[in-house]
């Protein structure tokens, strides 16, 4: 046959098309997955006086004999004004948090030797009681060593210089550590799980025999002195990392951890769960604590800036992040304590953590087999000081701010990362019992994927051989990712092949993620597969509801086994291979009912703004761009600079009323969703922000009235070195520039502002500043022949509105 140029070109195009198709058609076999768990080998678990139980097996945690996955958010009570703890805990619950982790910083509570302070912002008992009031459980991190970017890592100044070997079995150190535990035990008496209280977990020490902190007593250019046992100086490091040298002192380290647990038990700190840092050869209580894990993609303690491995799927129980580890991985479930929802910065190292990085990290971690998420930090704050004596660690960190770029910031302001993170938090809260026993399965090509690869789909399955969940994401820190197009994934199960999608292909957009179920049963409804993501489930008036999310770029549909009767709105049904296919409108809300169970499908933007409120058995879903806080029979809508707030309630079974504003009923997209408009009176702050010169501003807010506003925020969009906030001669907070606008909330200062002005001072960025390589190119100034640069745009003043909505049943 004569080969023409046309034939050759056609053959080449066909080959390229076939190659692309083969590359984008992924296959994974889950039929040989392990399903076993080991029980009874751990000295963990317990029963409450209410009869509830918590147990721990080798793969997951159980509540009353059923699997559950805790969603743990870190919030340091001592870094936030106690007057506002309740509202901030409600924000955490609204974000899908089920367990609050918090440090007891020893040096704050025993600033002077023998004199303990548990009052005001240090009132750990009141904080714990508020957690219980809001339906949140607690993981109490009791130290003695904490780190947490606190001075001396939380050890009191008065220990320094004494002939005491801290963080060891030195008898004098153990005396003080035991006394601390006894004091904490007295404060928390009656609040432990066994007593019917909210404290389900206690963490002992932190990063023991792995990391440490510098003593606050130091001199410029002097070698750092470490808060560490003398023998351990040769095996510890700065920050979280990999230890390839092992731990020659592991035996004495294990003995110390056992001693701390004995002290905790004697002090009444009795909990079904004990945790201890598990990463990088840190030492745990062998068979007496769960080794908890970490993952930081934007660490300030590393000098290099490169794509991290924490967005690559793996079997995370068998190969924990920051391996090797000191324990037998087959004995314990994988439980995360410190996944980097944010990061601190130092003067010379300023990583900017994007909010869109949060969700893909969690999708990867859960898809890799973790059965507990722990966010550090979930809620930021301000590190206390006594005058201008700072409790911060120093070493270039903020002197006051501990905003941490967290989902909820220093002043309770919710960041962009808060909203997408809800998608996995709510999923785990509702469907964690179904997911927890399922082991991770990785594609055969998984080990060949590197962090710098932006062309190959990153995915995994958690399953039992037949049922399961497909996890995937398209994000990598410090790397530009492109849309992955024309994708198809075939999953081989014991009951046959399941294809995502069944017909055609899909696109996983840059930065996007998805969790899709297959061969699962929700409330008696058998689902063959879905290209919509489970969000939450709830009961209202004895009827079951499941809420799903459509993912941008993926045609949303659900395939039900067989031919059940389906009714609904915004759907199209058809039959394919003997099963019922339900297609949903892209970008719109849809609802259908089958066998008395309702399914609501929301576009991604709606789901990020959806909140589950109400008591168990009488729950509702509220959708609003305002933050929705649950308070029993009523809710609060919190909005920034918005006097007009729209919200929807599902199911539409309530009349609503508000004291603060006017509510009118709006036209509904679906008949089972009630939609409403709220109009609030405009609030004038009456404050003055005066620019004194190119780098100074003066805030005069003596007339500030927050009786109607929830808060007032000042935001500076600037380019410079740092910003300082002073009042009454004391540093209030500070900002090390990362390119993010600097926002300060005034609510915590409202009394002091009546008689004091607040001063803001900005310093210019130097041409040779050590952190310039951390800044994004678009914010780097053109210095020209100048040695420094400072630009401050007009600051903005915004009002945060809060309206109470009463839900009255018909």
C-alpha cells in the first residue's frame, strides 16, 4: 500500500489520540483488599456513666460498638478572650468540627512557682464546659511540654538554670510535672468521658524525643539552649520532620511516657483515648496511646521551598508521613493531630498558605486511610503577654499574632479555606461510620507519581472488595496544576466493574477534588455509583435526608440499583444496564425521593455555604452566604458588610422571625426548600482612622458601639515588611507581611478604645530582605534604585452584622 502524507498524518493523529485515551483511562482492582482488624490488644477505651463506650482497634475508633471518625480542630483557649469562646466554638461546630483540641500551657498557668492561675482566659474548666454545651468533645493536650510556638515550649521560666533535667525521669522534674497534672485534674473533675463529660482524649507531652523549643533566655548569636533532656540533645530537631538516625534512647523515653500516663491517671485525667506524637521516631506509650500524625506542606522551619509529598496518596497507616516511626504500625489506627490548615511565619521565612490547599490535603489523607482528622490550627488567636513580656517563642516569630492563616483567624474572622473544608468535615461526621472500616487501595502506578507530576491523576479507593469510595484531587503545593481532561476510572469489584462515569469522561479541574461512592447503601437505598459527593445526612420528623454535592467539571448523576420508583424536581431519569440513572441539572439544586428517603443535590458553591442545625432527630439544613451558627431553637446569621442576607431552609418546614431585621419570603427553586430575605438596619461605626504620615495611622474609636454590630474590622492592604498595632504603650498584635491583607477585629478592644487611641505602624520592605523568595512574584515591588519599599492602600472599615433567627415549627 502506498503511504501518502495524508495517511501518515492520519495514523499519527490516531496514535496520539489512542495514547491520550490510554493515559486518561485509569484502572484499579480492589478485590483483594484486606478487611481485618485486631481488637483487645490496646490499653485504651472506656465507658461513661451514661453507658456510652469508646473503643480503639487496630484500624479505627468505635463509639458504642460502631465505627466513627473524629474531626478535630485545634483552638487554644488561652489565646482568645474568654468572653467570646462560646461564639467561636459555634463557628467551629458550624465548620464540621466534632472534637476541640487545646493545649494547657504550663508556663501561663504557673507563671510564678507554686501559684496556679485558672481564671479569665486561662479558665480551662469553663472552656471545656462551653464545648460540652455546644455538643463538642475535647482532646486535652496537657503537656508538660507543648511547643505551640510558646515561650520555652510551655515550660515555666523558673525551671531554667536549675539542676533539673527537663523532659526526663529526673525526680525533681517529675515532682513538678505530677503537680501540674494534679492541678489540671482538679480543674477538670467531673468533665471526663467516664463522668459523662466531653473529654474523650488526653495527649501526653508533645513530639517527645523528636522536637523541642529554645529557652527564652538567649543572646544574639549565641547557640540555642534547648528545652530537652540532656541525653536527647543529639536526636532532636527543629520542627516536624523525618528522623533517619533512629532513637538510641527509646527505652528510657518509653519509660518516661509511661510515667506521665500513670501521673495522668492518678490525677483523674482518665479518658478512653490517650494520644502521643507519632511522627519522626517520637516516643509513645506503647499499646497505651494512639500515635498521632502530622502533615505540613508549608513549614516555616524548613529553608527550602519545594513541592511536598503530602498531596500524594499512600497507605498512610503502613507508611506514615515523616516515617520512619518508633512503633508497630499494625497495632494502631492512623489518626492525624496536626494537618497544616495554615502555618506560622518567621521574619525570614514567610510561607503563604492558600485556603484552597486545605481540602485537597484532607481528601488525600482520608483517601490514604486516616481515620481521624486533626487540624492545626483550626482557630487562630493572639499569644498573651504581661505588658510587653511576651509568651511567644521568639526566634523571629510574631510577638503577638497567632493567626496561623487558619480557617478561623486571630479575631474570629473566617478565611476562604473554612468553606471548602466543610465538604470533608460534614462527610466524615455523617458517613464516617460507613467509611472507617474500609482499607485504602492504590493504583499500581501510584508509586511512580512524584510531587512534581502535574499530568497524572492522583487517586485512591477505600473499600472492602465490593463497596467503597473513590478519592481524587488535582492540587499540589508550590506547583501549577492544569485541568485533567477526558478522564475515566474503572474500579474492579467482586460484583463487577464500576466505571466513573458510566458513559463518557469527566474533567477534574485544577485545584479540585472529589469523593464518589459506589455499591453503598444509604438508608436502604442501594446506590451503584454516584458522580456527586456525599455531604451530610440527617433526620427531620422521622424522615431521612441525604445531601450530595455536584463537582464543577463533572456531570452529576446517581445510578440506583434496579428500578425503584423515583420522584423529584430538577432531575431526569433513565434506565441503563438494568439500573436507574438519575441525572441532575449542572449548577442547580435538585431533589428526589426514593423509598421514603430524600436526596438533595447542591452545586459546590451552595454546599460550601450549607450548615446543619438543630438537635438530633429534628435537624435542618440552612444555606446562606452568611455564617450560620446553631443555638438550639434559634440560629444566628453573621455577615460582613452585608445588611441584606438571603438564606434557605431545608426541608421547608418552618416559619422564621428575627428581632434585628425584617424577613420576607422569597421564591423557592424547589418546593421543599424555603427561601427568605433578611434586611438589617445599616450600622455606622462612628470611628475615625487617620493617616498621620506615610507609615502611621491613628484609630480614634471612643464612640464605638457594638451593641448592634457583632464586630468591626480594620483591614490594611499593604506591601511592606511588617505592621505593628500598639495601644496604651503595649503591643496588641503584629503582622509579618506575606501578601495577605492584615485584618484586626476591634471587639476585644472595645472597652480600652473608649479611653485610648490605637496606633498602627508599618515598616518598609528592604531590597535585600531574606524572605523575598517566599513572596509571590506579583506582589514583589520594583525597587529600582531604592533600598526599600512601602505601599499602603486606603484601609477599609467593615461592620460584621449578626441577626438571630427563630425557627418556629408549623
